[in-house]
C-alpha cells in the first residue's frame, strides 16, 4: 500500500490526501502533466503545483464537485490519443461546475486512485455536514463491536489480556489469518508505543484487528456502494445485488436476512446494517462464489440423442500411475466414478483358475480380478450421476474366459445392462434420459444375420493401432480376434467399427456404431475436415484416445476435439495438470452428471459450423468478457519450491479456452513479496465468439520461484460465471480445494456493441453503420435456392441495424453519465436522475408513460448539459420502441425464408446434380446452404432475444425511475398508471413468448 498503515477508514484516505502525492493531469489536447496534488487542512479545496495560475486559482473547491468517476469515463479520456497507454484502474475524473467540466487524473497505482476516489466521494457527500473525521475510528459500530468482544473475553475485567488470549481471539474471528502474522502485529504495536509488557489493551486489540482484517479493496467497494457511509443498509445492499451482482427479484426482507446472517455486531443485526467485517464475510460466502449455483444441478435438456452430448471419459481407468510402471489399481475406478465419469475402460485378459483379470497391457503386475472390478463398478456406477455408464471393453480373453465374463456381468449388473436391439427405423441414439441407470457395453459384435456361437472379428483396440503405425510400410493385415456370441450379444448401441472416411460413414455407418480415433488421427481430421467432423458427430459417437507416445500418461487437450463435436475424449485421470483442469472444469456445468449438451449449431441437422472459424460464428452474438483481477487471499508457497522462504511474488494469468478464434491469455503485474492479500487491480477484456464452448482458467503463479511456480488454479465454463464481485476458490495442482485461498474478481459480460474489443474506446464501443458486421448469406450456385435466400437480405440487415442502434443508444446514455459499458441500466438511471435535478435538488423531469414506454418530460427550464442527457435518454427509448414494435414482422420474414429454404433440403443433392454440380462444387453448394440456414435461424433468434431484452429494459427503467422519485409526486393515479404500464409490458412479453416458437 502507498502508506505504511493500511487504509481501513475514511480518515485514513483523508490523511493520505492531505499529505499529498503526484498525479498525472490529462488535458483534452492529449498532453499529460505531472502535478503534486494535496487536500487543504480544512478539507475545503484540492490544490496542485506547479501551475502557471496564481496559487489561489490552482485549486478546486470541494463544494463545486458534482461527482467522482473511477476509470476512463470522460470525453477527455475517450478522445485522448494516449488513452491506450493509461490503465483503466489508475484513471479517475473529478466532475465539477454547472457545465460538468472534468479534471482528469491518473495515479501511479490503482491503490492510490482508489484512495483519492473514496476520500473525495466521502468529502462531497459530507460537504454540508461537519467533518469530524481525523479523530479516528473510536465512535464507529465496528469499534463498539470489537470492544464488546474484548470485554467478553476479559474475564477479570481489568481491560487487558494475555497476548496468547488476544491472538486466539483474533484467530477465532478470522480463521484465515496466520498466528505468526497476528503475533508480529502485536509486537509492532507494542514497539511503536515502547512497551515492555506483552499484555494487550482493548485499544491495541482493536487496532491490531482493524489493521489485520480490513481488506482495503473491500473497504473501497463498501464506501462506493454505501454512498460514502462506512456500512451498508438494506437499500444499499438491495441496489448492490440488483445492479452489480445481477440478482433478480431481490426484496428488502431478503437483504435484512443476509445482514442478520453475516453481520458480526449485534447492533448491526438489530438495526439492519452490514459493516466492513460482515460485508467481507458475505463476499467470501458461497452466495458470492463465481460459480452459478444453478449449474450445481442438471440444467440441460437430457432428452436429446446420446450423440449430442459431451461425455466425461477416462482412459486406462485402472491405472493410478503412468502406463509403463503403473500397476492396475481398483482405486482408479473409484476415483473416476466419484468424479462423474461416464465412460470407463476395462482391459480384460485371461487369468489363472479360469478367472478373467484386468491389468495394464504393458505390465502384467498387480492384476485385478474382473469380478472384483465389476462389483465395485456396480456399487458406484450411479453414485454421482443417474445417467448411462459406458464400459469400453478391451477384450483379450480366450473364448472360455469370455463366457465367464458374460456370466459374471449378467450376475453382477443384472437388469442394469442395456442390451436392447437397436431399431433400424430410428435415425439417432436414445437419449441419456431414456438410458438412465443403464450400463452400456462398448465392444465388437459378430456379423448380423449369422447364427454363430463364436467367430473372428477385427481387433480395433489401441495396440492394433500401434502395430499398424509401426508396420505402416508393410501394410499388415488387420489383427483378428475370436469373440463368443454371449459377449457379442451384450453389445447393443456402442458397436465398435473401424473408421475409413466421412463419405463411407455417412452412406453406410449405422447410428449405433462407434469409431475410435487415435489422438494423431483425430488431430489430422479436425485440421483437414473440421466441418465434416462436426456433421459426422451430429449422428455418430466418436471416441478419442491419447497417443501411444504418451508413455508418461500425459493428457491431450480435450478442447481441440470438443471443438469438432467429439463426444468421448478419454483422459488419463491419474495425471493432473492444465488439460485435466479443463476436463474437470468443463463437466461442472450440468450438475457434474457426466453429460454436457453441445451448442445447437453443432447439433441441428442442417447447420454450418467449423471449429477453425477465424471470427464470428453465424447466428451467434459475440460477447465481451470483462475481468478485473482485484486481489488474492492467503496464497501458499508453491508445493515443489525448494530452498526458499515463505515469501512469494504472485501474479495471475487469465486463460480463455474455446474455438481457436477465442483462445487468449493475459497476465497481471507481479506483486512483490505479498502472499496474504496482494492487490492487483487490473482489468482485461476478451472477445468470445462462441460463449457456449468457452472456458476461463485463472492461474496464480510465483514470479520468483525455485523449482515450482504453481500456486493455484480454477477453471470454469463461461456459461457458469456469475457477474459482479466474486471470490474464486483456488484449487491445488491435483485439483483439491484449498481452504481460505481465493482470488477476488469482478466479472461482467456485454455484447460487442456494448463493450467493444477495440483498444480505443471512442472507436470500439459503438458499432457505426459503416463498420457493422453484417453476417452475409452465401451463394449456393443453385438459382432457385439463391432467389429464396435473396429475399432475406433486407430483413437480415434491418434486424442487425435495429439491434445495434438500440445498443449504441444505451451506450451513449452510459457515456454521458460517465459510466463504463458494463454498468447495469438500473445503475445508469440512478446516475442519470442525479443529473436531472434543479438548484434546489428537486427533479427537473418527470416520468410519463406514453403508450407503455417510460419517457421523461422536463419540468421547467433545463441546462444545456441536462438537455443533452435527456436527448440521449429519449433516443434510447425511441430505438428500443422501434425494435419492440417492428421486430415481430422482420422475424416472421426471416423465419419464412428459412422454412422455404428447408423445403429444398431433401432434394438438394439431386438439384445440384441436375444443375451440373459435382465433387467439390456440389459439396460447396451443400455447405453454403447449411451456412445460410444457420445464419437465418441464428439471426432470427438474436432478434427475438433482443426484443425480449428491450422489453425487460423498459420494465427496469420504469422501476428505476419510480424508485428515484421521478414519478409524479403525490399522485395516486400516476402510480396506478405506472403499475398498469408495467403490467402491460409484462403481458406483452408473456403473450409473445406463448405465441412464438
């Protein structure tokens, strides 16, 4: 921190400001000057030097300050040519005077910027009250609570206690603190007072607790959202939860309940306020975890065909070490099944005494009895998930022992075994819902229609693949193996077959047949034929297994194959690391049930998707992920670090994993020698083109390491992120949750026109008409079909314009209010209402519901600044109204065109042949047709979603205007009219949802 003492109160901020520091002053001319800023001793003015002005003029009266903005949120910053070089978190602006002029400043760190912003906001809010701040914190509710805690523990009533007792007391209040750190703090306090005794007074106890347990970043946040008080009341908390945390339908009673559960002081619980300690505890609670609790249960549609899901899969499940030295171990199955794995491997060989065994094919040591393994599987098969479990059977047994396997499986699994004959009248596999509590055997089958008791089948296992690779030049015949009828009959909807090429598969492969691909083969196919791989996986299951060259049992990157729709990507569970982190994180999103539904663009029969797309995915709205890494808590020393003390220099990497166009990595600065509460305060933006396939991985590393740099990580699907201020529970290298080890972050998601990926905010926030990305339809080369798609060009353009015009209008209002794009509309209206007041602080506008839309009408004369703000607000309502009132007609045109196009789907191949298209040209025509159908469906959905968003915005704006006092005062009829308008909006929304697909 910039001062030796940590900032824990408003008086700390003001003391720092009075001492002064250097800030950069930014001018509209793009010039930047270094100036030394101080706060006057009487707290009435801000001064800076050197200055060409008189000393009395190089100042700004606190009474003239309208507001203080954190970040680059003024015209000066937006238009400054050097703005890209200025950190968002170090910039702040003081808005002053009747014309809302700005004094734009840059601190040398985010900490310093926060101190100035918090201190100035406190002064402005208290400008009409006495400012008796410098006396300290002895009259605060916090001090009263700490005093009561001390006195309760001071059984003798002497006002002092043993240091051991005081240390134990603080440790009980904050279990995350290290005992050594508490003792060190008491020694510092006693040394500063030149005390010889180690007994602790009440004042020393309160001082030690305050300095140890006040997180400055949480204090700054509390001051910001409490409107510059040092506690939150129920209304403050309600606004925080709605506007910042994205919590819907919050009530005052719910907020009071949170206060009662998390506030430490009895006074706070009774009076309904949350102090810094209660607020910190709330932010650290599961309620403020980054992971959306909705996804802790099954939330996805489980009635789709099995091939439409990613399936949690294990490779060489019986191993707990690498595949060369590792013995077979029953705990491999226990671990995998408890982690929600739904596809496990059993390599079965002949064992002694006619008992089949499971063992590593590279090592016959420590074999496991097949019967014991299947008994454990039967016991744990559905402990973590009720959805189907696939057993990938590697059969290396003689006919005699195969029959033993069959008897044992029938006896142990009983009616859990799924052996129904697949129906040729069906086109797709059954759903996970239909296959609940079923065990599916994957393996070879004897040829259909031949009544054989046993027969030869090709061996498609991984060893066969290795031998083929080693003997490629000699073109060896496929290895054959014997199979008995009983084992063949156990295989139903997962019959193993060899893959040749996509053309053959699409013509002759049955939906119940599954192909296994080696990592190298799947990589080649995904690079050369990404679209074909996606289309293939819509109907058929693909299993990918790691390369035979991974003798250390390292893991492949599952994302590479998920991007192509491959369902069963087998992982070496015994090998922790980044790839296993991705795998574990991915399957968190659907109640850890082992099945995750693929994005619709990868499931629909007629749709186009390529994992290698360089930018926008047709029909998917790109999003911008805004991540602010604020601080870390209680980082341990890297486990493998040797010959090093406990001091670490942490930094944070944010990785985005998804389709190649979305993959990115950024890192924070390094914080020197701080593991307890390093402050990073850095913001990052990532454009995500396909959010449904994106994952975020937070990794904390030590910059000054010896031997090992890894501190902790957390991987989460983007679909599971909760917005707002969140704590990230870091996991160890092997995936265990580390107690009290967290990252404190802020998360926000905007669509691209509401955030912008471009570095220059003035160019990137809005999408102007000339620079808009219109998703273009492709020419198929078939005139009759192209004529149908041409009809959609105009409505598609209109849909894009309407969506972007509404978003741009919203961004304009936010900019005029000095708010970043990630701000909620409710927060925006609250800020806007504070601008639209007259000199007596009375609203200068009133809410008028015209045709159920929340317009604002002026009351009397407005200033130029107010007129500008009101004009931007009117434009936002008008653009929203245009979208709401015209979206249905445009949507119908787009959908009609899609339906007409789909009528040609079945005849597309024949139509192309008649037009003389063949080979690559015919394939291109079919691909373009699928692209156009995807665009039409996607753009229709985006328009429908935009309309629903606009309706919701109108409701939120009306509610916010009413809560800000902008409804007509004292008019019961106005309130009734406002209520009727809300009901009308809700009815309109409900009617649309019920009447549209």
